[in-house]
């Protein structure tokens, strides 16, 4: 199991360095070739032509639009990455049922069966209990330590195993929290840029309706895309935080069960 966890950890570590640049490239490609297609504009002119569909209108949002598209792609990408990671961390079956089964096996003195059940669970809770049960088994035959020292050593082993699992659960959540703030800020930058263009169009005496329209479109489109990215990132971050809290509680409960059973039987 340790090799699987190590591989998962390495993938999660390098994933942002792959996903974020790819998202930026995809955002630029969508902006240039999909939104900026000549067919989206009157006279087939993306620069001077008036957009006659939504894609052309979004293109008029300017150079900040691909950054906002990339931010939305990053949020959605890391949602699925964290979803898969969390699903793997939960392991097989119901966590509460698994803990009850392990507790029952320990009460019957079936340590090897309990260890085998942890190997089958293949989740974070199973990994912590597996480490605790290995220590449990070693301490059961230890004669040079008193009961209090054994319980302390077992608890320390469980705490160390837990400290190795928890970072894996929350890894890359910082990307979502960053996008929650960054989306609004980039959108605000686009809004300000669009408003500047609008005021420039009005400052020439007789306002240029075309330039005024471009400036307003840029402001509104960037505002919309920025808020969308931020809202999704906040929703996804809170969703995963709640799920991680529930799984952390399961890990703590599992460790407590192992330590409590050992103290009662030794």
C-alpha cells in the first residue's frame, strides 16, 4: 500500500505543474480559434466587425478573457482531480462499517484478520489502522515495556501514520482557494480595462457607439467570467473541506479504537 500512496502523492505533486500550463494554452486556443473565428463577426472581421453571436461577444472581452477561461478550466480540472483522490482515499466500503468490523476482530484477538481487512480497504483509514495494528501486534509480545509505555508508543505510531495521510487529503486544495480570489481579481482587471475604453470613447466629444459597445462588453464579460470562476472555486473548496473533515474524523475514530482496545486487553 505504501508504494501506491507514494505514487499517488508524486502524481498529485506534479499535477499542478502540468494542468495549469495546459489550461492556459487551452484558454488561449479557445480564445483565438473558437471565439475569434471570423464566422462570429460581421464581414468576417474579428477586429472591426460587430459580433453576431455569443462567441463573438465574448471575444470582444479582450486579452483578459483567455486568462479567465484558463482559470475556469483550472477550477473544473482540479475539482475532478480532488474528487478522484478523495474517492481513492475513502477506500472500499463504508468507513463506519469498516471500523466496527476491525473493532470486532480486535475484541476476538484476530489481529492478522484485522490487518488483512485493512489491506483490502485500501483507503486512508485502512492505512492508519494498518500501521497501528502492526505496532499493536509487535507490542503484544513486548515484555520489556509496561502497559502505559506500550499505549503511549501505540498512540504515537497512530499519530505518525495520521500525519502522513492528512496532507494527501488536502493536497492541491490551495489551487482552488487561490482561484477563488484570483478569478475575481482578474475579472475586475478586465472590468476596469473595459470601463477605461468606454470613457475613452465618450471623451472624443461625440461618443463612438462601436467603441463604447466594445468597452462595455469587455467590462461585463470579464466580470461574468471572473465571478463564475470564483463562485465555482468556493463551492468546490467547501465541498471538499467538508468531505475531508468527515474522513479525518473517521481516521481519528479508527486510531482511538485501536488504542482503546489495546489498553483494555493488555
